[in-house]
C-alpha cells in the first residue's frame, strides 16, 4: 500500500489505498477499493473532526461527491500528539481513478478550518 500524505493547519492526513479483488467484479464493472486513513494532530490544541467531503473520479472523468458529518459515524476529538484512524471503501466502474477531499475541523476555541485529504490513486490489481 502506497501512502499519500499531506499536512495542513498542523493536521497530518495519510491515506493508504488497497484494491479489494475479492469484492470486485471485473465483468460487472465494479471495482472496490479500501483505504486506511490516519489523521494526526501535530498542533497544540484539541481538534474535532466535524465533516468530510470526498471527490471520487473514475477513469472516464465521472465525478461523484460524498459529503456528510464525521467519518464512519464519528466526530472524533483528536488531542495534540494523538491520531484518529479508520478504514473505509469506495466503488468505481473503471480499473483506475482517484480520490481527494477535505475535512472540516474545529479547534477547542471554536475556530473552524478545512484540512486537505491528499489526492490518491485507485488502481485495480495494484496490490
């Protein structure tokens, strides 16, 4: 799994995608990709992850956006020097594509800011 990482506003986001061959159906044009996300707080204040926004693009240029509260049903508070990690997945209709996006976070003082999720490649049979 190739890691893709970026830091914005003292928050490190690292994503490691993986092709899920056993859940995919090549003839049915269903390519399933799992991904592990690490969100590390390298700052000095507690932060809470409030919202996520994903942009999922397949090889034909078709774009799907996913927006909502938290991640996998949680709005975690991440203390300085700690991290929140989770796994999720996405399904596209082509062998390749990419994902990118952002999180809306809030510091303990009420300041809201946007954190970049780095663009990462999805490639069938790339494990």
